C-alpha cells in the first residue's frame, strides 16, 4: 500500500524533528542517570560549528566546544547543572559528576555526533583509564583520527538519515540519487588507525568546552590542575 505524498512528508518532518535522547550519569560512579533530550535546533547548532572544521586539529577543538554545548543543554533538564570542575567544589551536591560520570556521558554525546555523521576527521574510540596509584585512577572519553582517504560513499550515506529511504519506499516518490563516487582505496590496518586524543570534560566547569589532549600525554598525567 502506497502512502500519499502529503502523509509521507509529514512523517519525514516528524522524524527529522524528533528529539534525540541521551542518558547522563551523575552522583559519582554513574549511580544515578537522567534522560535528556536534544532538539533538532540544538543539534543543528552543534552541526554548524563542526562543519566549519577544515582539519583534524580544528575538528578536535570544535568537538570540545560541541560537548560543552550539549552539557549546558543537558544541565537545563537534569541535576548535572550543579556539577563543578573536579571532585571537590561540588562535594555533597546532588548532580555532581566524577570522571566515571563524565567519561561515560561524554562518550554517549560523542556517539550521537558520530551517528549523525558530524565527525569527519575522527571516530569514537573506547574509554581510557590512567592510574598513578591503586586508589587514584582517572577515566576519559577518547576520539581517534581517521587516517587515509575516507570512503565518499560512506560519507554520502551518512548525509541521509536512516529512516528516509524506508519512508520513501512507501510512496511513489523517486528515490534520491546518490552522488557518483569513486571506489574507496584500500588502507592497511596500520594506516586506518590514527592518533588518539582524550575529550575530558571532568576538568572544566559545567558546560565549558572539554579539555583535549593527546592520549599519551594524558596517560602521563597531563591536564589542568583541578583542586
């Protein structure tokens, strides 16, 4: 059964404007979580900033800003607005976040950006942990540079939300034509993996741009002093 074009357009519009939900962690060790929603307008603002990046280095800085933007929006809807840099300025406060809360939440935010095709020079990597003593450990979200020539076909596919082809199949509308692309070059496993960088929001005040550091430097203890 084919749906009328007007109904199809309405369904596409509703899907495009649907809020994106993310669970944020707080109260240390992700003991508590709250579901927050980011509107298309909010995500479009983030996308606009990321789209201006012309290099991997610039994209990392814009990722840091984007993470801060999303944390500010999440703070309006959840107790994490009370969070402060480090673990001491907000002791005893409902909504405080330690490095486990931050690394878990930041990973989820980065995965939203990645799923929407907004990261062109990086991919989300597994969380990392550094340890100075047995009782002192610190976690952070991580991104990895994408090396070599990315597949233009994959990039083009990411530009169209997954639900659009499904909805298009329900009517007599012509399928959108994909741009012509050349076959992607094969990359060695070594070339496909690039440098890793932490995106660490634990160091900063709630909603401020996250700290970006080379993973190796971070593992060696680098980062702003937070009392």
